[in-house]
C-alpha cells in the first residue's frame, strides 16, 4: 500500500489518469468513426470501399493513439525509431511474403478486378467475395466453405469475375441424329427459348452449326439471361429442350459406330458358319 | 369497361371471388383475418377454370396485415420495367418530320388494401418476355413488346388489358429514323380511364441522331376529351419533365460476329 502511495506522491498519477482518459475517449470515437466511414463509403461507392475506409481510419487512429500514449508516459520515440531501422531490415527479410501480399493488395484495390459480393473463380475455386484485405481475399464457396487466398496469388493467377457484367450467355451443346431436319430443329429450339422465362429476347438466341460429329450433328445453342438467373436458365432450358425433342420425336443420339465390309453402301454380311458346334456348346452348358 | 374489376371491392369471409383480365385469372379470398390471393395464366391453366376454386396447380399466397380488412383495391398500373417496343413493320421517319403514333401496352394489375393503399401484389395481365437494351457491359432489363405503331385508332378493337400511349416522334437529325424498335420508359406515365379504355399522357421523343441521346419529354398532355380527374393510376416514378437517354440504339452488335 505504501508503494502505491509513494508512486502517486511522486506525481505519476496524473499521466496515468491522462492516458486512461485518452484511451477511454479515443477508442469509442475511433469505433464510431470506423462505423460511419464504413456506412458512408458503402452507400456512396461499394461495400469494398466501405471496408477499406473503415480499416484505414481505425488503424491510422490507433497509431496516433499509441504515439500519444507513449508521449504521455514519457517514452521517447527517437530511440524506438532508430531501433526500428535495424529491426525493419530484419523484418523486411523475414516478411517478404507479407510485404508482397500487401503490395499485391494495393494493386488489387487500384485495378478492381472484382468487388465485395462479386462471384469469382480462381483456379478451381468459385465463391462470393467476402472481403478484400491487406494480405488476402476471403471467399465463401457455394458449399459454404471459407477460402482465404493470398493477394500475391491472385495477382499471378487468372481470375474470372462471373458477375461483373449484367447479362451472361449460356452455351448449350445440342446433338441431333443425322436423319433430323436441321431447319425443324432450329425452329423448335427457338420456340423453347421464346417460352423460357429466363431467356432474353435480345440479344437474340443464336444457333450455330458446330460440327458433323461422329454420331450426330452438333449444334451450339446460345441463349442470354440476366446474370443472376444464369443457373435457372441453364437448368430449365436443357430440361425443356429434352421435353420438346421427346414430344416432337427428334432423336438425341448416343455415340455409335457403323461397320461396313469394304464399301460404305454395303452392309456387313453376317454368316452362321458353325451352327452345329454352337448348339453342342449350348447343350453342354445346359447339362 | 370491366368496371366490376377495377376499384374497391369487399371480400366476404370464406367466400372466393374471381376475375380475369387479359390472360390473367385471379382468385381472392378472406379467411381467418387473412387475405388469400391466387393467380394463373390462360395458357398454363388446363381444363375448366372454376370461379369458386382455383385449379390444384395454382397456389394461394396469404397476406396478414395489422389492418384487418377485407376491402381491396384493384388498379391498373404500367409494367415495372421499361419496354422495348418493336414495330410490326418498320416505319421510316424522314429528317425534320414529326409524327404521332399510338402504341398499346399490356397493363399490370395492382392489388392493395383499400384502407391504407398498402400494396399486396402486382401481376401482369399478359406475360411478356424480357429483353436487354444496351451493350453487353451496361444497359437495362426491359420487357419485350410489339406494336402496330398505329397512326389512327378508329379501327382498333377495344381491349380491357391494354393502355393506349400517344407518342410524338420528332426526327431532328439530318438522317432517316428507322422506327423499328425503341425503349419506352413508361414509369413516368399516368393512366386515365376514358370511354371504356385506358389511356396514358403524351410522350414526346426528340431524335437527334444515332450517336446522340434522344430527349424523352413527358409533356403531360392528355388525349382529346380526357380530364385529369379521370386518372386511375399515378406514375411509378416521380415525374421529371424530360430526360436525355438512349432510346433507339441498342449497341449490341457482337453476338453474331463472336458466336463463341
């Protein structure tokens, strides 16, 4: 008890009180400012900018707070800054990856290949962007997994932004038998597209004669939908095409091979050469 | 006009009311302090359509509101998106020419509580397909409609489910205007009931050339014989006198070239 009293009597109490007051006032103010900046920039620009502005304000404020508190406690910054130079070099070597991620993060922010809430594909991972942070980008995949991808990797890898543009095209591969009338098939496909509730009238659906396949005539049926309804279009239109083809008797062929004996016009002749042997074998199996 | 459809109506507890307009069939019911609404479309409903009970395929949607009321208001409204209106036959408007055409747009119905105008649902009387007006990277989602772009309505049949919109097209460019299709932003128009038909106020489109925006002016001018008091629906959006916007050019030209 006497130690505390001596400590207070030495005049140490006032700076401690000041520090406590500074922390008590500044921290809630910083949190309020962070919240305000987040809301303001999210509303005015995008959630992505809201998150960044919030973090910038909070960490800048925190740095100022730490410096102020140290000043109040009589800790001089000069030796610390001197030491920081030496420590900085050591840290620089140790944290090459982190620095690379931070710089990559800055490039990502400047380039804006995607924003928070966009759906992106990186390597084989597709998900919704949860946040774009200093070191990494966080995704939520559609099977509800959390994926953290370092910024450096994103800068080096091909990124596909699935939701960047408002409309998207679905490319359906349709195969029909050689015997089918392609004109009729075209008519039926256009009819299906017209009736589908997700398909857009403009840009017009397009049918491209893709190839003479080994077992079928291959067509590409290109249909547009609003980006949010892409999966619904993909699901519904393929079912509808199948139903329409079944209804109209259009054959969707499976892969098959035709064998000819030397001439394309002459079918392969089949002759029974050892009937008796075959029958004997059958008998022996039955016995 | 189907006066039995539009306006306020009271539902009786446990009893079903039915009406149809265009392709749309609507069933209304008041039960257990809730409003029940079911709807279906002519092409989708098979067999005989009964007035007292919707087909099994049609599902009811229930509405519970703090204002327990069985009084509903049925109003005609414009579609909730702009329309890309395609003329059945191309109409070429020569430079410095002004013409008036009439286009008829299928209406939507709005079901709301009569007491406080709280909107319960809005349904199209004819299902329109959707289309994109703009470029692959930006534009707007619209409904797709066709029009005869009539110059005279005397030979047109009266239809309960359409609103007639007078449009004044003014070609102020030095080139011909191909009036084949245009984006019609209907959200700033009102609906009036006159002579058993629905009418909208006048829209004036001033065309300045293919690469320039067109001026779309809601003149507010009413067709002859119609008065303000005959208004049955206010615009979906606050009226601005004019807006400069892309109206004729769609700018979506790479689909055919880059099929893949």
